[in-house]
């Protein structure tokens, strides 16, 4: 189905499972699409959940605005609300990864009446990310590179297959790298939300997270430290649970669905 998000951006959304099942909103990150969840949708719908998996703005079949500001996370939060409204969902369970997790933390903090519980994969609470120290800053080196318009695009065309070597959909990565519009749109997320000025800017204080939260980090994630996920519990006033998956890299959904899916099914059914 097609949903109109903030600023008139068209979002492609895939809905599966029973109409009366508990809704699970699945939010992917960079450089992915809804297909990242292909190993989770089947088990979730078989368990009676209704899955709602959009291509977030700038990715997949959704619109790709040229304006960098269109990718600010506040706009993605509004997109998520529009998707829930269009699918008739008052309150959803949310499972989110990478940039999708960053948006989901905001959705859960500022609109708690729309989120029943949250599963954050790989990316922890924004405040915990900021407090994770020098190691996390070093792992985030590529975010600085991605700020250079034209340079980052060319670098990724030459080196993207190496940088994204662990990605589960290599053919999809190659298509993204070859598509100028899609490549620049995806980088818009970094340019709108991870500019170097954010290191010294004042940030709005997040309200505490009051719903149950499960944070999952995978030990071979080269971009994200364990500290930024474990530290997220400091910003959750509701029930907090942390799980570490030893072995998988950044895309744990595809690398270890046999270990991740039982955690999701157990937590989402509570």
C-alpha cells in the first residue's frame, strides 16, 4: 500500500498477517529496505502478529526527496505515525534497526501512546550513543566522510562493496551504489542527522522511555559498540532487557535469524 508521509513523501508499505493480530511495525536502516525483515515476517505472522514493513523515505520503492532536511528524524517519526494511522493501528509493537532504531527511540519517547513496546537492534538510545565515548566516535568515522557531497558518493561507488561486504543483499547493494538518486538519498540520513555540528550543538532532552524495551547488540558489529546499547537502559524507566548475540555482524536479522527470532517472539508476546 502507498502512504503519504510528512511533506507529501510517498512511502511504500507492506502489510502481512491477520488483520486482527497485534501490530508490529518494522523499521529498517541504511542502506536497506523492507526486505531486510524477510526472515522475521514469516515467523511473526505465523505467530499471529500483523507485520507492517515500510520502505523508509529515501529507500526502496519510497520517494527520495532531494532536500537533505527531509531526512531529519522528526520527519521519519511523523512518517511512522502516518503509517500507523493508514493501517488503522492505535498502538504498535516496534522493532527497529540502525537508522530505523534511531527514529524508533524518538517515536517511543515523544509519542509513548503509539508504542506498546520497543525492540532496538544495534543502535541504542541517542543519549547513550553520545555518551559511549571515544571508541564509538572512532567506529563512526564514516559518518564524517558521508558529509562530503559528491566525494562520499564516489567513494562508495569505488569502495561500497568492500565496506558493505557483510550485507545480506549484495545485489541490492550494487543496485543502490549504481543509482545516483538512491545513493544520495540514503546519505541524506547522515547529512541531516549526523553532521559534525551535532557534536557541539544543544540537543532536545528526550522524555524517559516508559514502555518495555529490548535492546539487542551483535558482537561483530564493526560500527557500533556494546556500550552504547547497554547504556541505553539508563534512559528507560519501563522494563529494560539487554541481549548480546555473539558472532553476527551488523545485519543480525539475516545472519542469525534462528537466534534473534525467538527473542522477538518471546518479547513481543509478553
